[in-house]
C-alpha cells in the first residue's frame, strides 16, 4: 500500500514539471556592426538584454516580439533588434547559448 501511495505522489509531482526545457536559456547574438545582445524566453515572452538595458517583449507575429518601442525578429537564422539602446542591431548571428545564472 505504501508503495502505491509513493508511486501516486511521484506521478502527481511529475505533472508539475515544465517540459519547456529551453525556457530561461539565454541565447547570445553578435551583429554585423560588432554590437551584441542576448535574450531568453520566459513564460510566453522574451527578455532582451542590450547595451545595459532589459526589455520585456511580447509576441507580435511569427518570429517577432515587441513592446511597442523595441522589436526583436528572426528570419532565416538572422536576427534584428530595432528601437533598443545602442542600436541598431541588424544582421545578427547567434553566437551560442550562455550558461544559466540563477
């Protein structure tokens, strides 16, 4: 009986685990002009870090996020970030994934 209760509890707890393993992972981008920015996906939006500023951007279309002033978009593996401090960030390539810092 105890075994059955433990198995049931384990199943209930496993249902609480998020299966979005990419959430929170920070991706770094380097642009044609040498500028860099990074972003991470967080529960339905992205946080963009550019030139010492952080921007929370909501989905605004296919492969695009915006807050009305700053827009991040990706097309054919290239990203652009418009309206952010230190920009423009154009023709950017992904340079890798940065380690998570909790």
